[in-house]
């Protein structure tokens, strides 16, 4: 995106705001599954980072090693969160025509 395109966007704040609102709505529909322990723990989160699903394989549930299960849950959440953040950055960059990339997101120079 060149400077002329940026100036044009800045001169039409309603269009810029509309684009941002549309991107926010699309991002809310994003979801990602994170996994840990070779897929024995899977968590699904949405674009608002709300936990919307949990799958835990019975073989990973060991009452004598609760710490391992806790670690797997944290790792699965972090995996899902990273995927959602990547998807949201890509969507923002796409919806803003590269303007988001100029602010340090994919698609431009930080």
C-alpha cells in the first residue's frame, strides 16, 4: 500500500471504520483447535479467546499425575491462542488492504 492509498483511507474515516467493523465481525467467527500430548488434549477457542470446547483422552487422565494433565491443558490452550492470533492478524491485514501490515502485522513493514 502506497502513501496515496493511506491518505485516501484517512480522508474517509467512515469507510475505514466500516472496514474495521467488518474485520472485527469476521474475527469473532474465527476459531482454532490447539492440541498437546500428541492430540490427547484438544481445546477449541474463538476469536474472543473464549474456551468453547475441550477434548481429553481417557488415557491421559492419571489421578497420580494431575500436573501432567494441567501442563497439557495449558500447552493446548497456548497452541490454540497462537493459531487464533495468527488468523486474526492475517484477517486484519487483508481487510485493511495492507495498512495493518505497516503497523507491525503481516503484510508490511513494521
